[in-house]
């Protein structure tokens, strides 16, 4: 029995919130959603926005709680029937809702020199002890762009193991003008090992690279920036 198409369009965290609301006796707060689902605060907020946009839940401004709409109750019933049909296969049900937070880290020198290509490294940290492990490797593609400089490429592909850090990827950045910072943007997508065209957005970030006004020796110190990635089995 396939998951209904309207539910396939929802991210896993939104399905988790529908489960919570389906079990609740009435309206719930965002804090209750976080507590009952076990999701991080950021993921709960993301799920709420998606469910409101789909008109599955609505906010009661009088007491700042959320309740199911008519369409939301239908969606809960569909999800319940789907998972009941799969109740004999606990592995499939678990994989449907599994979301694991991993940390993308970008490491670079503190200062760049105009006209000189300098490498930037992209990696994913090992999992912490308090999060579940993925059942297998996850493939993430990074789309990288720069304003005020040129990059040696536009994509970085990372393979994230379930139990350790990902092998880092790298690109070289060449700033165009002395003293003018370069703004770098990174957009992350999860991809299938055999289908790199079907990409699921994981979020994005940008940061500024400082460029010296005069040619300087390579800075031995480094800086790191990063963001969380909510990855899941595919």
C-alpha cells in the first residue's frame, strides 16, 4: 500500500507532527509538539509552516495553540491507515519517519589574498552520541556560488557515513579585488546514489570571506562556519 500522494509531498517531520496531533485529545502548543515528537525546535517550526500552508492545521490566536482542520483530520486518518497496513514491517515504518541531524562545516583561512586561489574545505561532522544513526550512507550535493570572486567549481558532493565524519570536499576561491570581501553561498541538497537529478533541499547559508588590502602570506589560522542538515534514509 503506497503512502497517499498528498502525504508524499510532506517532509518526515510534518508527518511526525500529524501523528502527534492525531493522538492528542485537542489543540496542542508548539512546545507540546516538540516534546511529544522528539523533534528539534527548528524542525517543529518547519513542520508547522508546511502543515499550515497545506491547510492541515490552523493557529488559534486566543491561546496560541494549533488544531487540525478538516483536511488535516483526513490526512491523519490516511496516515493511520497507511501505517496500520505496514504494521507487520516495523523497519519500513521506522525509515519513513527517521530524520537525523548532521552538521555541515566549512573551513577556510581567516584572510584571503586577491588574485590567489585558496582552498575551502566542506565536510560533515561525525554524529554525536545522542542522535540515532542512519542505516546507511547519505549523499549530499552542495551548490556553491560566490559574489566578488571566482570558484574552481560549482558543486561539491559529500557521502555521509552513518557512524563517522564525511570525507571532505574542496573548492578553490579566488577573490577579485583587494580589501573587498567575497560573499559565498552554499545550498545543500540530498540526492539518491543513483539519481542525482532528484534533489531534496536541505537548506542553505552564506558567509563573507575577508580579503586583505595588500598581498599577505598565507594565514596559518582558520575559521569555520556551518549549519545543520536534516538528512534521512532514501
